[in-house]
């Protein structure tokens, strides 16, 4: 096999994986811990989702399959993106395994209210530790325990087949996945910020290894870390 033939064969075995956190939700705007609660997108969130679709349209990626959570802020972001791409026929799969981290007793509280109720030090530990969950909720480690097996069983086979995949989910479910595919430690992933509706574009090998990454981040993107 010639060098050119080997290069062509390698290029045929790569696929694109795009990860997108949903646009701003009503509870993001109010600075509330959201988790598995199901608020919809704000007007700003709708605009952010359209922006994500338009920048991905410039990438000229043809998706074969899409995945999202059971929460409407993620589902609606995905629908807007695919509409902007004129790819409405792409098959969608929805699963609670891709839901946001469950914040348990923190759900529905803003940061100040949570600090008054539980103490500032405890709230900081629950938000920023890898394996200490809030009462009745999940840690990032717990979230990874459901996200990663789902990815391995349902998403990775498409990547191994050379298909282009988009996943629209949540700050912490995506952190768990990024930690896995980029081989990061729990400490390293906690430092990773994910702006709302800011696509992360990976070039993936046939074995599911990351060969390249580009972050398409808007100038006003920020990570509130609360769902």
C-alpha cells in the first residue's frame, strides 16, 4: 500500500463528534441550581442555540445521528441546531443517562440561599469536588458512572463506524464525557469551563481516540456550573 493510499484510508476512518451544552435556561438566568428540573430556554438561550447551529453550518458537517437528554432545554437546543443546519431528518436518541447532574437538595435554590441553608464551605465542596454529592444528589463521579457506559454502548459504535455525531446535553454530563474521551483526571475536568451553546468539535479516530479538538466559543459565553 502506498503512502497516499494509507493516508486516504486513515482519513476515511475518522469521524466528527460535536458536544454542545444547551442554551441559557430560565433557571440559568435566575442563577438557580437546576439539575434534573426541567425549565425551558430563555429568549437568550434560543438565540444562543441558533448561533450554535450557524457556526456549525460553516463547519459543513453532515451528522448521521444525534443524542440528547430527557430535559427540554437540551432537546430544544438540539432541534434549533439541526433546523439551522437543514438536517431535520437526522435520527435523535434521548436518554436520561445524558441528563444534568442531579443537585438533590440544592435544586431550585440560588447560591446565596444554598449558602445560608447549608453553609458556604459545604456548598463550595458540593459544587467543586469530584466525588462528594449534595444531599440526595449526585457528584460528578456519580454522573460519569451513567454517562460513560451510555456513551460506550450507544455512541461510540457510530464513531467506530466513521459516522458524524452530535450530542447536546448539560454542563456536568458533558464534563463527565469530556473527562473520559480526553483522559482527564477529576481535578482537571473540574477546571474545564463550558459556555452555553458553544460547540466543541472533535476529530475522532476509528478506535474512539481524540485526534483533534476545536472550541467554537462566543465572546459572551460563561459557565455557571449549575445545570
